[in-house]
C-alpha cells in the first residue's frame, strides 16, 4: 500500500467511511502510546505491531488484515499465545487488531479503532506448523450450525473452552464476543469456575473467531471505556433473547434503498495523530 502524504489526509482523517483502510497512514504516529476516543470513533498514537510469528501464534490473512495495537494489548496477546502453547494448544491464528493509527476499519464491525480490540480464530485443532506469509490467506471454519441455533458438534472441542477461558482471564480484557450459539455451548459444558463466562458476551457473527475487547489501558485519560457488561454470567433469559430473534419473521425489504451509513466522525485530537509525520 502506498504511503499517502499526511497533509492530503486531513479531510479523510476526520470523516472517514469505508475507504478508511485505503486512506490511512501505513506507519504508526510517533510518540508514547496515546488512545483517543471510544469504540465507535477513536484513534491511537504510538501503536506497536504484533509480530507475524511468536511462540504460540501466527498472524493470519495478512493481505486484508492489520495488526497494530496499544503496547499493553500486544503484550497480553503474546502472553495469551504463550499460555495457550503451554496448555498444548496449536499456534493461535491472530487476525485484525487496528490500523497503524486506528480509525474505522473497512469490513469489520464498528470497533477495532484504538488498538484495544483483537480477533483470534477459534481454530484449536493442530498441528499448526508455521505457514509462509504468502499462504495465510484462508478462511476459518465456522463452529455454528447454518440455522444459528447451536454449534456443530463434530467441530467443537474441549480446547475451545481452554482457549476462550485463557482469553477471558487475560489482564485488561473487558469482554470477549462470540456467537450466541458458542456462548450457549459454553453455558452448557463449563463446570467448576464459571465466573469468567461473565466476560464472554453473545454477538452477531463471530462464528469462527472471538473478539477480545480490552479496557482503556492505565493512564489513557482520553480513552473512553464502554459501559460495563451486565452483571452475571449471562447464561439466562438474556441469552435466550438471541435465539428468539431467529423465530421472529424477517421484515419485508424496504421499498427505497436505505441511506448509506453515516461516516464516522473522529474526535478532533485524532486530526494531529492522523497527520503526524
Ligand atoms: Zn473483531
């Protein structure tokens, strides 16, 4: 990707739509780590990149993915990979984190803007020998039935519990998103300590990967945290709600096409971060 001169980025830096990926600088903004804004609109300076290979992990889908994060988040992800390896899991496949300076990420749901969100594939059956970078462009396999009502039993393994529990218990993880069918499976099979299920929240998609969302790291006064997740482990009526949606009739398609989604307006402080040399 060609580096675009910073000055030409200004209008896009504040008002970016689906072209954000193409318009964003390809290097992090210099200086100490600094996160500005919320999950819906934010950016980061001083981001560091997850290495493509480290003990217990490999980055995946390099062509369309981006791996920049707050240094604490990158450190926690490397720790997750090491502990997963120590638990005899195969290499983790690490996917999108954030762009070098954050901002909206095309094709990915609203977060991933500030280096505190990371996607990790739920692929726990090895071996996962080191793949050459050019051959990492494959898709993960869904764990969820086509009707969305449960997992595919032959694709579910105890190692999924091991991995999701390790991730939920990582320092700084605020919540972890998986498909409602995966959450339901965890509610059914996890015994003993179930407190960590509080962090595992049901969300659309996420049938083949989990999304780790970290809280604002210490000292990041311009970083806005999400409201806390509801109390409890969530193996209750709040989970049933997701499956009830599958029963409701689909609304008819609108007669006129819906308006395009509103572009994300980044906080003013992101202007300097996007424009820094
Ligand atoms: Zn994600």
